[in-house]
């Protein structure tokens, strides 16, 4: 749109200066922890005076951190396995129902994304206490799957609605059941939307902190919960090591997604 | 003659409806267990004494406490300030990205997705490191002679606001950018050809045409900030107490479920008011556009 103003050099310059500053603001906190994680001292000096890998050793050598890492990975894998099939079936149901019913269901399943996290966490604590699921992986999984369902539905609903349903109907008229029509014809064609939905559900679970803080516990505490507790009490440079690993992981995902989009 | 068959068809149609409804059911049940029942329970608790009898005392105490009003004020102040800064920083960024060729914009988009997908705790930790009194920001400011003493940038409202803006900005930029991408570049060229300055066509052409994205981004930012917990808990250092923090404190220090739940209902009402207002605004916007 700026191409309509080839002569306005100043406006263009100012706009890009501001954009560059804002982009720097966005990436700076995630990048600043990387050099710190290799620091040899337990002070947060910047730049670090001596280099070491002691914070990484601290992380990988600690039973509590490793247990939290395992819990978070487990939840990250289980959450899409629950939320994607449920979210997909919900999208199919909404697509086939009349506009009013479908809109009502849509609003209802998006509710977890609008409710304040703290409210969900405290309320869920009570529900899970009744079900004797406090401190279990299953309990946190319910919370994470509930948060992931709106994400999955937002990603999958447009794909399901755009889909050429005549193909499923054709399969049905040839004697295929609904399950075969959906799993055999629709799912393979929507595989990229499914991948995107699974990725978003995975990231939702991995990054979720508030529900974890309230309902996970002991050996089943998640990584964000342990990080939260140690950030609130003291600033442990081990977190810098974890943050660096995490950022590296996310950069890899962003790059992969970006290449996939291009091809 | 036709009747039995049409009755059969109608029965089939009804079965199909029930069948499709049942497809949506598992997700709805899960949302019920994990969101609807918890919210309903909070509402119920707010009207109960510790013994389980009906009472309005939780609300009477809540509304007569200056702490509540303070928390309510801080909550709205934080949300409004976060939204305001997101608008001021996010619109130019979205505009700059929307003006570049898609190939370059996609590259730059990674710089927005990176923080968006990075853990909130990693980002909060980064700000703790940057904003400490001996952190990079204060060192730079002192080194360049702008200030002589380190500024108090964390464990207060400023630090919380910086952390909140950093979390919310990508959520604001994405819909705004998408809306600006959809603007027909010819509209801007037409404005330019008729002598409108860049500044003028930004205000009269680009901004109105991207208002849908700005409003939906702004809604997300404002509503999320109202109930946000992690950033005020860490970067606020106990000195910033919006409703979310007060809820947690009421529970962990006083074990008072009734009072915490009443605060929760207050938060819920706040979210509902804001959501209703903004959705109303969006509908108005849409009608306005259709009308002329």
C-alpha cells in the first residue's frame, strides 16, 4: 500500500523504524536468556563473564525438573490426541446441523477461551477434587484438553465447512458408513488442517501454566508450574537454560511451519 | 399414498439430526466438565457460607472492602493501558508488514510467531532479566547518561504492563495484519492519485477498512488481560493486585472459597460486560459497512 507514495521517504522511514523497534521489543526477551544460560556465575550478569554448561547440568541432573519435563511432554502428546478427534467430530456435527443449533454449539465450545484462566483453574480444582483427580496427569489433561478444544475447532471448522461434502455423500450412496466416509475421504484431504490443529493443541498444553499451578502437584507438576514457583521465589539461572532449550525448540517449529507454508 | 414414505423420511431426518448432535456431544461434555461446571460452581460458592447455607455476605463484605475497589480499578487500568499500547504499537507494525511483499512479510511474521508460541514463563523470565535494576535496560540507560539511577522497572505496575503488552501484542497484530492484507491496494492508489497525503489516506482509507481486524484483536487483548494471572504474579512482585491475584491470595492465605468465588463472579461480570459491548460494536460496524 505504501507503493502509492513513492515520494514519501520520511513517512516510509519512520514507519519502518517503528516497526523494527516493535519487532525488537517482541523478540528481545526470548533471545536475551540464551547468553545467560551459558554463564558460569549464578549472578545474572550480562554479558556473562565466564562460560559454562552448569545450568544445563543442573536441569538435566535434577530429578524434579526431569519429572516436570516428562509430565509436560506427556500432556503435550495426550492433549491433541483427545482434543483433535473431539474437536473434529464437533465440527462435522456443526456443519451438518441447522444454522441456529450449529451457532449455539460453536459459542458453547468456544467458552473456555473466553473464561478467565484463573476462574477455570479454581473451579476445575474443585471439580477434580470431587473426582479425586487432583495432582494426577488425568486431571491436568482434562484442563488442557478443554483449553485446546476451542483452538482445534477454530482451526478445523473452516476446513470442514469448505470441504466438498458431495464426496462424502457419494461414498455414503455407494454403501460406506459415516465413519468410513469421514475417515477414508475427508480426513486424508484435510491432513494439513489436522496437523495445524494438533500443533496448536500441543503448544496450548505445553505453554499452559495457570491450570497446572492449581491442579497439578508433586511428581506430576508440569514444567511451567515448576518454573513459576522458582521464578516467584528466587531467580534461578537454571530457568535460563530451560528457556534457551524451549526457545530453540520453538524456533525449529516456526521454521518448519514456515517452510511447509511455502511448499 | 405418499404419507408413509414422507413420514419415513421425516423420521430419518430426525435420526440424522440426533446423530449429528451426538457427534458434537463428546466435545460438549468435555467442555461441560472442564469449563461450565467449574464456572457454575464458582457462582454457587459465592452465595454460600462455609457451612453451605445461602448467604449474600460474601458480596456484602466484598463490595464494602476498599481492597476490592482497588483491585477492580487496577484490573481495568491494566487492561486499558495494555490495549492502548497494543493499538499504538501494533497498528503501525501491521501496516508496515501489510505494505511489504508477502514473501518478506512471511519472513518477518516469524518474529511475531516466535514470542507468540514461546512459553509465557520464558518470556516473563526474559523481562525479569532485562528490567532488573542491574539489567540490560537500566545499564543501557545509565551508560548513555539518560538517567543517573536505575529506574524501578519490575515488581511494580510498569513491569506488569511491559510484560502484558509483550504477551498481547502478537494477538493484536495477527488479526489487524490479516485485515490490512485484505485491503485492495487500488483503494489506496486511488486516494493517492486524488491528492490525499499518506497520513490522510491512512486515517480515511486504511484505518476504516481494517477496523474489523482491529476490533477483534482489541477484544481479545482486553478480555484476556482482565483475567490474566502469571504476568502480574511475577512481574508485579506482590505490589500489583488485579482481581485474578486477589482471588489467588484470598484462597492461599485465608482459604476463603466464598470470598474468592465472589471475586470470580465479579471478574466474570466484567468480562461479560466488555464482551457484550465489543460484540455489539462489531455488529454495528458490520451493519454500518453494509449500509454505506
